[in-house]
C-alpha cells in the first residue's frame, strides 16, 4: 500500500480562513471609505446650510431696515444693530448679523452710533451663519452693502394736497432718486398745459391731463382718468373704480387697468397704449394718506430745539417779524408769529446765515422780485409753515392761512419747504436746490420748476428706507 508523502488534512479550513481575512480587510476598507464619505458629505451639507443661513440673515435684516422708523417726537428709533435668530429647520441652524450705519455713501469713516437717531445714507451688514449637528458645527460669513434712502411717511411726496392739485401752465418736477417726484392728492388732479413730472400721480379723485402734461411713471386714480391732446404717462395707468378716456396723440407706454371701460384705448405699433388693456377690473384704490398735521406745541418746540433750532423768538406783530427776518439770524431759528397777521415781502432779500423756519398763524406772501438766498453759499433750508394750532380742518374762508409765492421770487442756494392746511399758490419762481410743498389746495399757476428733495423735519416721522444693494458676497470668517 502506497502512503501519501504529506498529510493534507485541514488545508480547506486554512484556505477558508485566508479568504475570510481578505474579505474582512476589504469590508473594513469599504466601511472606512463609506464613513469618510458620509462625514465629508455631512460637513458639506453643514457648510451649505451655514452659507444659506448667513444669506437668510442678510435678507431678513434688510427687510427689517426697510420698515424701520425714526420718530424723534416719540424717541422711537428701530433701525436694527444686531440680529440673532434660529432657523426653523433640522439640523439646527442660526444667523448672527451685525449692522453698521454711515452718514455717507459709499461708507467711509467711523460708523454712526446705533441705533441711529438721524438719517443714515448707507449700511454694511455682516452675517455669520452656523449649522449644528450633534457636537459638530460649521459656520460661514457673508457681507452686504446698501445705499439707504429714507421714506418720510406723509412727507414722502414732492407735492401733497388734501383737496386738489391744479397745474395751469408748466410745472417741472425733477426726482430726488430717479423718477420719485410723486404728486399726491385726496381730491382731483388737473394738469392743463405743458408740465413734466419725473414721478407718479396718486389721486383719490380723478386725473385730467391735457396738452403735453407728462408723468414719467404711473397715473393711479380712484376715479376716472382723462387724457387729451399730447398727454403722456410713461408707465401704467390704473383707474380703480372708473374708466379711461384717451384722444388725439395721447400715449401710455405700458399697461392700462380700469374698473369699467377704456375709450380710445388703441394698442399695437401705432396705438395709444404700448402694453395691455384690462377692463372691468376693480383694483384697490391708491394708498390713502391723511393730511399731515404740523403743530407747534411746547413739546414740538422742544423737538425743534433738540434738532438745533435753539433760537425761537416770538413776534406779536408781522412788522417786527419782517424786520428781524430781513436782518437775519446767525443760529438755527424758528420765528414764531402769533397772533395772526399778514406777513408780506415785496422786493425784499432774505439772506440766510442758518436754517430758518417762519411759523406763522396768518398768511405769508412773497410778491414782486424777492430773493431768498444763502449768505455764505452754504446750503440752508427755508421753512414756511402755518401750524395747525390743534385744528384738523380749519375754516380757511374765515381765517386766511394761505401761502402765496409769485412774480419772480427766487430761491438761491437754499432748500424750501412750504406747509399750510389752506391754499398754497406758486408761480413764476425758481425753487433753488429743491424741496417739498404740502397744502390743502395746491395751485401752480405759471412757470415753476422744482426738484423733489425730502426735507428733514424734526417733528416728522421716517417710516422706512428704500435700499439699493451694492453687493452681497461671502468673506472669510472673522
């Protein structure tokens, strides 16, 4: 019998063990690679969540800035300085935002104290987003820069009228930032000849435009809109409850929406309307704004003082007030004239050495080649105000509280602000650096060009900010 040279028993087991070891090694490698990839993927997800959170922080904070308020009369200042908010998501995420405000744009120098109590021109935002899973977290940072323009609530228009605006012969309005030189009235708007408005018309009554009356933006009325001759509206027309009538060479560059019918509303390449026409559609009425009320109570007087108008003489007669005004003031002044009298300037020159407020209970009249000018070339503001004295709806027929500026009265190197609950009449004038007009009824009777400049008003309220975003980008974590 031949015996095998070697005993091969157990070889199969050894082979199986070797194969198991090889499989185990490969399994460990696959699991390690999977865990590594899973961890890397988790880190990537956290980083994506972190940058999304940072951007959400910038967007949310800019929305808060848009609705922020500066109200000196109530000591209310709501511009945000820092914002920290968790996000409603899993895994946990949050953003931390820091805002700096500046008096100039582009931002330069030291930031303003926060929250600002005066109007900022620019803001920079730094937002750090953090995403957390268990004990691990990731953070990334974004920054943004924006130009800010205040919205002055009821004082946000070039011309505001409570009962009606009548433009008889050439009003020119230049916008402050683009086409924002808006006209608003709770009555009717009538433009009968050759006016050019770099803004919109917001009207609670009717709009009537003729000749070459032009609005660069929208015509938005609660009532009807009528356009004849060569009137032009550069964007949309809305008649919330009534209709539109067009004739001759009138033109609307964009769309029309009316509550009833649209007469003469041709479209196409040679039509009067550049966009679409929607009839029979009831739109919301234009946003309603009440007549702003400007008074001069003791609290108001203190607010003016806090704004730097520390000189507040009281004149019992218009003769005494006129003499003092013509002599001039070297500090910011509120010249209070009470009781009521007629303050008239005829061929006079008022040289401003500082901002001046005429706060009068009676009519103010400028006629026959007056000049209001800056004494030094520095831009000052000239205010003409008929305070309400606590009366919401005065009887203007019984008590004359009108302001009339006419016959080549020139404003040189100064801003102008005029306010009365009664009638404000302006004609044949140069408005200088620009300003605003607020009246019960506003009449522009002849040849007036103005630039819309929102005038800072110590007892007025800033109700928000327009934002012009310069950039939004990621930066290295600080």
